[in-house]
């Protein structure tokens, strides 16, 4: 791999207030929560 200058990387870093807001989608916790509910349902179905 080629070496990348650390100063270049810090110059390319985007501050939090300059980032785009992705507020239009579902909350970030929703997908892991749905996966957990699905897993519990599958385990309960297998145990039954």
C-alpha cells in the first residue's frame, strides 16, 4: 500500500456540523432491533 500523509487525511476530514443530515430515514437502532425480534421469533418457533 502507498503511504498517505496524515496532514492530507486531516485536511480531508469533514467536521460534524458540515456533514449532511440523513434524518429522513428510519432510526439507526431500528434494524438491529428488528433482527433481534426476528431471531427470538425463529428460536421460539424452533423450540415449539
